[in-house]
C-alpha cells in the first residue's frame, strides 16, 4: 500500500473511521498488491480486495474501513479475468496458507515480477538494466518445511491440525494439504487422530515438518512430559507412516530425536556443486528444496567466483551459498548471527571437503559498521542473503574499496529495493540485473535475486 504524505495528513483531520460497511460495493481491479489482493479505487479511496484479480469487476464486502483505504473480500465477480482458474485445494479461501490458487500459475509468476519491478522503481528509484527470466518449478507438493498448529476444539469434536485461517488465530479444519509433498499432506487427518488420542491433546500446540533427501521429520512441541501410553502411540505412528519423530519441550534448540533412535540423517543436496548439507529439523533451510538448487545455480552464476578470489557470504546460514561458491575455487568467508548455524556451517564445510577454502564468523550484521567490515579484509565479491528485514546496515558499511560485484538474494522486494537504492545512489553501483524465483507458488511471497557492479 502506498499513501502520500498529503493523503496521510488529510486522513488525520478527517472524521473518525466508520465501521466496516454491511452493504456490498463494486470496484474494478487494476493490479495485485504484495499480499496477493486485488487493488482498485472507489471515489479516490484505495480498495484492497481478497480473491479479486486484475481486470475484474467485483462486488466486495469491506471488513476494514479507513479514511484513505478499505480492505474487503470478494463476494461475486461480474467480469472474470481470463487468468482465473478453479482452485485445486478444497480448503482454499478458508486456510491462510495460500492466497493465489485462483490465479493461473504463469500469471502468478508475472504478477510477482511486476511487484519486484514496482518496488525497485518506487522505493529504490532504480531500474535493472536486464530483467532476468523468472525461475519457476512445480506448483504442488513443493513445501518441504512447514509449521502446523494443533489445537483441541470442543466444537469441532476433537483436534485440528493445519495452518491458520485467513486473518484469524483459528486453525483451518483441514483434511489434507496440496502444497506439502503428497505423503506428508495425507498425514493431516492421521495427525489429528494421533494428537486427539493422547492424554493431554491440549498440551501439544505445534507440529513442525522438516523433509530432507532421505528423511521425513515431524517435531512435536510438548508443553509437559508424555505418558508411557502417549510415547507408545507416537512410536506406532512413526513406524506406520515412515517418519522420524522429534520432541521439543522448550525452545527450538531443545528438540531431540525420539523415534526411531537410528535412521537416515536429515540433509539436502545441491548436486550441481557436489554438496550435501545436513541440518537439524528446527534450523533454517529453504522451504522449496528443488527451487533452492536453481536459485543457488543462478546466484553463483551471477557472482562468477574464480579461483584465488576472496568472497564474503553475508547471512550465510548453514552454508547454502558458501559451499557452492567455494566449490568453484574461491576463498569464502561466511558471516552469520547465529552461533548454532556458524557451527553447523563449519561442520558442513568439513563434511564436503571445503574447510581449507572457507571460514565462518559469528557477527551481528544488523549492527555492521564500516570499520568492522574493513577489518574483515578485502573482498572481491559479496553475496547477501538476508532475512525479510534486509541488509541495510551492512550495505551502508561498504567502503570505497568494497567489492566490485554484489549478488543480493532477497525474500522481501521492499527491503531489496531500499538497499538497492543505497547501493546505486550512495555507493555508486549499477543494478545490472534482477529477477524473481517462484519459491512459494500460490502465495504472494516474492523471492528474488539482483546483480550489482561497480
């Protein structure tokens, strides 16, 4: 949403906001916003409508009304977009996990590309010299990481397991999930039955899914110790469905393997770079492992590391980009704020025979300064892969002797655009190329990669 200072000022002097209208209204949709909602205008007011697509005229009912904007939900479509499709999932519209199943898959990718370009232009005041071809993959069964909620609901007659409903803390009444791999999506009902059979089903609020190349892991958050009968039920479930069960009594680091005690390690591979990365089920990894392989290929290709070069990998995590860069012959220093991930990255470097070309440093990159960065040595190239907040302090810390090439991998087009503005208008870089990676089909999430050069 974009509002001018004048609009905000006018709103502050207007009458108090009215309650959401009980009467439906009609609007023509012009575009999609970053949440996948249709955007139109009624009487100069911006209207955001869930379930509406560009080019459509819809009747909507507002659930939030402010002086300068409204938010609503489509009730009917008078003129449908040619890109509208019938959602495959029976829970779409109730479950908050997906927001764009009603938009054809190719059109989803095009919409995300426009979101990236509009953010770069509006926020960063920059335009890439080249728009990279979007990267896309399978639209279903792609989600290898998920956090499912579990709750005893008396009115539903038992336990619900799944994602939250849209705009709600309630859990959607789900039987399956089509964006999870089929063997895991099919476990929603069995998990409901399992948790419902335990002695305290109200004390198991979360089930985290972590899938690797050779292991499917379910992490059960437990608020109090299980009984012997509960433990037997969990073991039987693991054996029946071929999953590994971990128990998490406290924070993420407290998760431990429960059953089976022995089994394949949780890991993923990037075959093009001959890299295998073991990880713990509560450690951060990309949700879409197939797309991650393509993303790494593109990012490393744009960075083009050469033997003898020194490369910094900022926000390196467990070495997802560090090790492939090192495999190309460069010397790489990975910087990461999590001590646990730094330790994991070092282990992964040893595991892959890349310890001699890599080093890992624990550092708070959100507090990076020019003096600190200069003290780390001179780097020919840098790769950024920050969380949603972006990397603005690290970008500001770049000095005149900074790297001549930067690749920036982003999960938030707004913070990428902000940081791109600093790189171009303050640090003297050119935005050579940018494009999206459809890491989360059927959602409005925009993953992207950008190339900067001096």
